[in-house]
C-alpha cells in the first residue's frame, strides 16, 4: 500500500505519533507544532493503512467549524468521503447519541434542546411558581450552580447540604429544575453531556456496543475538557478503547467554564502505558513571533514546560503601535489592512483579535467606512446584538411611534405584564383599522382590554411618552444614556448576573460611547437622534460579508483558538482590558489571561501587530491606561515601535468622520497629538488629518497662531 501521501510532510515526531501502535497516546505540544495536523493524519492512517472502517473512529474537536474542517482534511488525504465517521464537538456527539437512544436515555423522542437564555427563563419561571424571592435567590447564580454540578457529573441526589441552609435551597432548586425539564422533555447544554454519560454508565449493553464500535478515540484541544467530558471519554475507552489525545497545557483558556488542564496528568494515571509524544518544532510562525510567545508564557509558573523552535525565517519584528485613542487605533489597523489588501493579499488571511466583544464596535465602524468587508467570527456584529437592538427599538419608537417592528420588540421587554394575547389583540386591531400598533394600543387600552392588561399597556404608553419628553433638548449621548436606563433595560440585564449579563450591559454602555463619538452632519435636516438611528441601521445591514465573500476576520482571542492567519492584530493591549481587570489580582486568573495572550500571539504566521490606546472610551467611559504587562514581557529585540510615542499634553478632538479611516500622513510619522514646529507659526499639536498623498492636510493647533489647516507636502513641519 502506498502510504507516502499520508506520511508526507510530517516530521519524525509527528510521524511517530501518526503511526503509533494501537495504544493510548498523548501528544503534548505547543502552538502550531502540528497537533491538529497529526490528528487528521492519524485518522487517515488508521483508515487507509490499518484498514479500519471510518465507523470505528470517534473524533472530537472544539467547535463545529473545526469539525467540518477536520472532516474535509481527512477526506482530502483519503480521496474519498467518510460520511460514517463520527466527528464533532462533545455536545454534538452527545446530542447524536441521545437522539438515537432517547428511550434508554429516558427522554421523549422529540426532546428539545434549550440554550442558556432559555434555561435562565425557565429558572425564573420556576422561582415565580414556587414564590421564591428572586432577589435573594438570583436566577443567574442558580443557573451557574446547576451547570457546575452537571459539569462535574453530579445530580441533586449526589449532593449533601453540609448543614448549610443556602446550599440546601440550591439543591432543592436544582431538583425542581430537573423535574420541569424532565416533564417538558427539555435538555440544556450541560444535560446533554451528563445524560450521554449516564446513558452509557447505566446501559451495559449499549456501552458494550459503542466500546466495540469505537476503537479509536481522537481528541483535539484536550487541555480544555471538563470533568464530565473526561468521564465520558474514560467510560467509552474502558480497557479496550484506544484514546489518542492532543493538547497544549499552555493553551488552556476555558477554566472559567469548568475545563481542567489537570486531565492531562489524569490521563497519564488512567492510562499508565500511554505513549507520550512531544512535538517541539513549530511550523506556523516566524522565529520572531514564536520567540515572543515563548518569552511571554515563560512567566507562568504552572506549566509542563516545553521548548518550541522553528526552522522558519526570523521574519519581521512585531510592530507595536501606541494609539492616542481607540479611534486612532482603529484607523491604524484599517490603514494596515488596506495596505495588505492593496498588495493583492486575501482579506480572510487577516484577523483582528480583541479580548472583549464590545471592542469590536469601533473597528466595525472603521471597516464599514473604509468599505472593507469583514465578518465577526463566533459572535454577532455590534449593531446586531440583541441588547443593542432593544435599545435602538426604544429610541426608534420614541422618535416614530408608528414603527411597528420596534414596538413589538420592546412592548414587553423588560416584562411588564403585556402577554401574547394582548399583543395579538393589538395586531388584529391594527390590521382591521389600518393603523400602527401604537395607535391600536392606545385605542384598546382605553376601550376593549381588561383592567390588568389595559393598565399594563397604559403604563407602557406612558413610559414612552415620558422618555420622549425627558430626552427633549438633551445631547445625543445623554438621550441614549437616559433611554437605556429609563427603559429598564440596564436593570433587566443586571439581574442576568454573570458573564453574559455583564457583556450585555457593557455593550449598552458602548452604545452611549457610539452616540458620543457620532458627529451629526450639520447640513442634515434630520434630528441627530434620527441620523444616529439611520446610521445604526445601515451599520447593521452593511459590511457583513456574504458567506462566500472574502473578508477580514474579527474575533475574540478565545474564538481564535486553533486557527492561524498570515496577518494578525492583537488590539486593545492595555492593562485592565487585557489582562482583564477581573483577573489582575488573582494569580490563577492572571496565568489564564497569559495563556490567552500566548494563544493570541501564536495565531500569527508572518506579521503581528500589537496595538494599544493610551486613552480608550469603552462601555461609555474614558479610561487612561497603561500598556498591557504582556507587551513588557516580549523582549525588546523582537519588537519595533512603529512611531515614536509622543506624550500628549492636552486632550484632543477625535478625528472627524469625514476624515476617512486611512490614517493620512501616517507614512510621514504624523499622528494625532503629535507635537510639531512650523517655520512661521511656531509650535503646535496635530488635531486632525485628512486626505491622501499630495492632498493630505493636517489641522494644527499652534500655541500662539491658533488653529490652522496646512497641506502636509508644503508645510515643512518638523516633528518634535
Ligand atoms: P494549535 O496549538 O494552535 O492548535 P497545532 O499544534 O494544532 O496548533 P496545526 O494547526 O496542526 O498546529 O499546524 C500548524 C501549521 O503548521 C499548519 O499550517 C500546518 O499545516 C503546519 N504544519 C504542521 N506540521 C507540518 C510539517 N511537518 N510540515 C509542514 N507544515 C506543517
Ligand atoms: Mg490545533
């Protein structure tokens, strides 16, 4: 048999792993060393050379996208489709099992999957039914408790209250929640895994069937498995299954979701005969990028320790850009992207990474202005996020009472006792009388609706009218700020404790930032609010690339795991943002942030930009921050400051929207806040830049001569 195609372009260690005997194997290696590649080749090897049926393999990856990619690559190597190969995420595979064996799993055939939002709603309803005070028993905390138990494989009966009445109540709520789910045939994400585990644990015959079927268990990103996932694998492997797991302890970034890097050690205990293969050669990044990543991660104490090297070229140095503010940062990133595209590169080869979702807004705005198609990977674009749409719907309704779509979106959000039946009555009234929902609401409330419903509707009408009055005469920013609070949206999301609710609030506050930076067109006859709303509508509709279209990739560092790009930007590298404020005081948290940074740096193949803003308006507030401590951990020899940093001595206006996003004058070293000297006007500070090449102009505030626009090519400015 011709085995060369499969073993081709593998190094010795990789080849050893791919052709390892049918025994448990652990491949532990750093970023870009070919772990995923080895996994793919192992699958192809087993099928093609060892002659196994694709049915006898089970492959687990971290995302659906990765699973699809892996299947494609295996098929590419084999030159044939492998439809029977079970490949997917832990959740996806568990779901498949439960669908097949719903009876044994004690589920109705048509069981429904509920997502985290549904789960939270269910818990709230439960509390209401039990007449439990939800300010004392916070739904989000109950949700967290339940999921954490399930992730550890624990049912209520396994839990002891330890004499703690709080815990007793939590356990009781967990039990009540389980009852509702069981009765309704509802399965949450954590339940998928737990139920699939129990399915095998309690059905010897079934387990035996699957043990015989799946001889080889291939797992990517093993460092991020949680307890129940590990237990599921362990159970399936039994004494006969052959696990082949690949991972990197330095890339464990989901501790906060219950992932335990300790499973790497556990694996070696559970399978003492396991062959451990280390891959040390990196094929992804230039030596400069790799050395920088190695230097950063070396600051972590809890590591297995690896030495990654590359034969690749030294490559360009890492470019560090100290932006004056978040706009300047975005302008800079976009100018570099433009350059990249103009040189004939593929847009999808460029990725802009950030720590938290809200950071995408300014970047998205810049990309839209610059006409560069982009996609927000693994998340929604800013103006498409549910909470942003909610806030905009309030603003629209305030501005146009007859906007039915906005009306329907928020008439009962936050919940105010306007049920589906009332809304339906308004709809038919509106249809029958060819009027808007708003008018229908007014008419019905004073006429046909029953007392309680009528009161609720009147209260809503009153709320909108009052807000409209209250924001009259306020600045755009104040209007948005007022509405997100007065509508009750902020309070509503505050109750949704934890990461998700926090993110929603951050995004809402970011909308205030957006309003503050928005510069209405003085010639426009619309009100600034209307102008802002149409701007938002356009942004939501525009820019998002079609599925087939080549576009720049925007994503959080978490979603970038496992991926690689020739050009990478790590943006927002500021202490407090990254490492995140929450983690700074906690050594374990800080180490996890550093691993995330390691993941970020190692996504880059050739070119890496690191940017930070000295001043950032985020979540509606201005922050002055220090560069991320992780930048300081990169040895100087690998870095290059793009332009000398200038101390900004006074606050500057942000560049006007009309100035475009291409950073005029950047080639000449001109930047906002830059101090300059002019032969005639003396010393000044650059406030604004406009235009390109020979037309580039700057606005300078001279200490004695006042503010002047100068054409750069004539002005002969000295940089100071
Ligand atoms: P991560 O830790 O980020 O998941 P990884 O260890 O899974 O990385 P891969 O994505 O498999 O690494 O490989 C990184 C890059 O190096 C890929 O582009 C891959 O094709 C390439 N590569 C890996 N091994 C070799 C090799 N022996 N020869 C040439 N290219 C290789
Ligand atoms: Mg990988």
